[in-house]
């Protein structure tokens, strides 16, 4: 009887020894897996910025591992329960590790979050308005008279004349004026004479002025008078155009350029080009990059195809209209 009890006890001890050996092996593997995940996460944390990215989820793994070790060492649980707990433990460790690793991103170089937005700009939505036109015979010359030329230097007077009489063409990349992709260019006109030379090829209901003659006379002759002034406009304008009209036609236009003693040559050129557009019958554009925009802010304030199209529409009988820019 004693022999049987001894054999039974030895068998029990053997089973318990084997069971403990099995779970000790499983526990060691779990610890190795936990350490491996911890090392991998530590490596990832070292790759991000030095602002000490803290991930609370990773620290929970060690707590969970210790709890699972305590459970595995408990002799009160059956093998089946231990296997279930072990499987759930491994799954939870892998899920938490995946979440933690996924949350680590490359540093953006700034402590503030990066924000983004986009705007879709319709390049064909802008327009140039018109009001009245000249009614001239085909052979008529539009005489432009500069008054108070003594207030300007010879260089400034020449700038005004060139802005009106130049026939130079400019090819400007559309991307610089937000009109299209880089590599595609459009033609612009440096002076109004060049634009009118192009317009003379168009058949319109009324004659577009084709020839301009710029003079300096104190007698007041001419259809377009450019008055130079050192005075400051009460409303802060650099240029102002007043046109006398009768029966839908312009009879006379007077351009005043203020602050002549303070404006640079490039500013005089730009304001003269803009105001002469008014003298021909153009109103304002809705495109900030266009010459005829109310506040001239373009780096390329030249006569655009949209301005040309507006003059064609005006002299073809469309009075006080809005011409949609095609580019």
C-alpha cells in the first residue's frame, strides 16, 4: 500500500514538474517576445524628433506581462484556462504594439501641426468692363497732349511717351500671372500703339483708334490731355481719368498723374498705361494681375489679351459691357 501511494505521489510530482517546466518555457518565450517588441519600439522612438515622443501604450505592455506571469505561476488555474489566457495575452500584446508603432511618424521639423487647404481658381471667371468709345474716321489720328511737362524730367517725359507709342511685344510665362501652367506663355503689349496695331486688323462696327500722336503744348489742343501734377490727390489716387461723353461717344479725355515729384519711372509708366486704357474706353478688371485692376499690384502691368478683347467688344457695339477673360 505504501508502495502504491509512493508511486502515485511520484507520478503526481512528475506531472507537476513537467507542467511547471512547460509554463516556465512559455513564460520565457513571452518575456523574450515582450523584450523584442520593447527594443523595436525603443528603436523607433529614437528615430523621431528629440522632443521625447511618449507612448503610454508601450509602458502598459510591461504591466500586462507581469500580470500574465503571475497568472501563469498560479497553480489554481487549469491548463485549459492557462492556454486561453496565454493566447489572449499574445493577441493583446501584438494589437497594442501595432497601435503604438502606427502612431509614430517622421518629424515634420516643426512643433506645430501642419495644416493644409486648397482653392480652385477659375482662370476664365475674370472680366474687364467697358463704358464708352471714340467715334473716329479711319484716317483720324488720336492726339495726346502732355501738359505741365516742366514738372517732369526728360527721362520721365520719355517714359510717358514710350508707354503710349511703344510697339514692343512681350511673351510672359502664364504661371507668373496665374493664368496657366509653367512653360506656356501669352503675348502682352508694352505700349498702346502696339496693341492698336494688332486691333487695326480686326473688323469692328466702329473704328478703333489706329494712330496716336503725342505732343507737348500749353494751348490745350488734343483729344487726350495728360496733366502732370506734384499735388497729392485728396483720395490718395496716383492717377485719374475724366472723359467727356455725348451720345455714347467720348469727345475728350483728361488724365491727371499726381505726385510726379515722388513717383519712380516704373510707377509713372504703369499709371500712364492704366489711365490711357480708361481714355480708350476701358473700365476696370476683376483680375488682380491685370493692368486694368483698380489697384495696380501686378509685377507685370502690361496690356493683356483680355484688355484687347474688351476693346474689340466695345468698338463692335457692346457698350457698358463685361468681357469675360479667356485666359
